[in-house]
C-alpha cells in the first residue's frame, strides 16, 4: 500500500484466535467420500494462537514461527509453505481481495501442535481476519466463515468462538448458549497424533467388533443443558468422545493421564478431539489452578484454562 508520497508503507494486523475442546464428539461410520459425519459440541478455551500479518512490497506469501511461542517446538515439523493452513488462508484471501499485497505471517504458537485442539485451524481463522483487515476486503463474518469452511472443519469454529454445535463434518455450526465459565486443565503430550490415523484406527476397532453405528444427527441435550446451567458436575457425567478409544489404542498412556487427573481432583477427563491433549474438567478456577500445579509437580505439562471465550479478533493494527 502506498503512502501519500507514493512510497510503500508496511502495515501489520495482529489477530488472536482460540483453541478448542470437544466437550462431546460422536462419530459416524466412514462415508463414501472418505469423511465421517460428526455431532460435536465445541468449546473455545483461553489458549490462543496469534498471527501477525504484515504487508510486503515483494509479493507472495511467507510464513515464520515467532520466537515468542510458548511451545517447545524442537523436533516438531511445522510446514512454512503451501501445506500450512495459515498460508492457505492467506492465499484464499488474496484471491478474493482487490487490494491484496504480498504478506508475511508470523505465527505465535501456544496451542499444542497435532494435539486435538485445533491450533492450525486457529492460525487459519486468525489469518483470514487479519488479511481481510490488512487488504480492506470488507468481507462479513458470514463470508469469512464460508471461506473458513473450505480450509477445514475446525476453522469456522475458531472464527466464531464461544460454544457451538457442529454437525456434518463439523462445519455446520449452530451457536449454543453457555455463558457460565467452565474451568479445565489441559495436559499436553510431548508428541502429536495424526487426526486421519485416529479416525482410521476407530474404523478398524469398530470393524473388528462388527460394530455398526448410525450417522449422528444431534448432540445429547443433557450436554447443552449442563453448559447452559454452568453445572460442571452435571457436565462431567455426560462428557463423551468416540475418538478417545482410538487415541488410547495408539497412545495407551493417555488412559493413565486421565486417571491421574481424576485421582487428583478432576471431575472427569476426556481426550480432546483426536488427542493427545487431555482435557480435565475442574470444579472451579481455584481447583483448576491447584490441579495444574500438582500435575506439573508430577512432571506433566499442564495448564489451567477456561471457556467459553470469543472467537478470532483483531488485537492491534499498526502502520510501520
């Protein structure tokens, strides 16, 4: 973009977007198109990715990981090219924006990589919003959500935030009323699990048992009722994740982590999404912080968070 003297002026738009916990996740059988229908309740939690999108005069899209990232990324393979969801999001925005420039994306990673919490999806959601502002595209949230759905099932939810029911492949979102805060402890693993591999493992386990399941068409009303009322004990009785058995089959130590959390005061534990992050539901903020501290003392990477929180939002817009 040009300043009044005709020279290029760089601008940076910084956006943060939340990770998520699947409070419930029902998974249908493998479909002919290779996907699975799901019925899920998403909860956005207070663990955020940040993307700083800076206009460049050279053109094209570049991606880097910020040194301010709080994750230990040694040995973690995060692609910085067209395989990266944030890169794909910027490319989509460039296609629909009349004033697109080159852009550099600096991603601050805080959500576990390949952890079942939608960190890459949060990067994509943040990038869509950042590039929309950077290039004055003027797209509505609804239009951005439509683009988000092209990038993956979790991207529209990170854009929306809060609490939502997801149907279809998880991208058919309906906001759910859940204003009361729920407190959780996230126990992060030092490794990732491939989401496609977890789904394949679930299919294999079901086939071995001769188990036929229908396509899910709704979520358990008791889950939505517990979230509406803000009753963590009621919610602890109805947490469900069909992928959990597959994640534990691939990483049996996850069962021990859930047991450890529950024996130290958690109301209930569940694998988040495809894992391997474990989400432990706590009574309140104080008990979540105490549980996280105890688990850290026992050698685990544990963090107290809460939800619901808002979706992707701009936190700064700076001319350089």
